[in-house]
């Protein structure tokens, strides 16, 4: 069984920073693409940043230069460093991990999310 757990969200003032963490646990033999998605209030879920197994990153057009995604395969984790936060960055941030289990099954797994609120 694979579990994905996010942490690091909270309330921050505009211009502030947060670092989100996503830990993947379970019977895993390999990682593939992983990413951070967010769900702003009243709006559909959107991908904000992704990183593949080679470390190649991709970001949404709305966040260039403010967000940095990274991964640590040894710790089975990815991170999202968010700087210069804006009120429009508010939302539930969810981690997605494409992994291969020890039984050879490859699939997507989601965490429960961590809330980020940017407000003064």
C-alpha cells in the first residue's frame, strides 16, 4: 500500500514564504513523475509544478520564479519552496506521486492535501 502525506501549509502574509513537503511511504520500488497541484477556493484543481525521475522540472505559467520544486529520492520526498506568496496562491495543495510498487504495479497516488492561506 502506498501513502502520500503533505505538510507545511499554513497562514502567511503576502510576500511571505512557505515550504511544503510530501513524503511517500509503502512498498515502493521506484518513483516516476511527482507534482504539486492546488485547488483554489471555488476553482478547479490545477498543476503548479512537476518533477520527473531525472529531476526535470516544469511549472505553471502563473508561478515562474516564485516556486521551486525539488525531490529527494532517498527520503522518498518532494518539496515545494514558495516565495513572494500572493493571495491568489491560496488553496489546498495536493501532492501526486507516480510510483511503481514492489509487485510491479505503476500508478498515481494522491495525498490529502495541506492548506495554504495567503492573507494579511
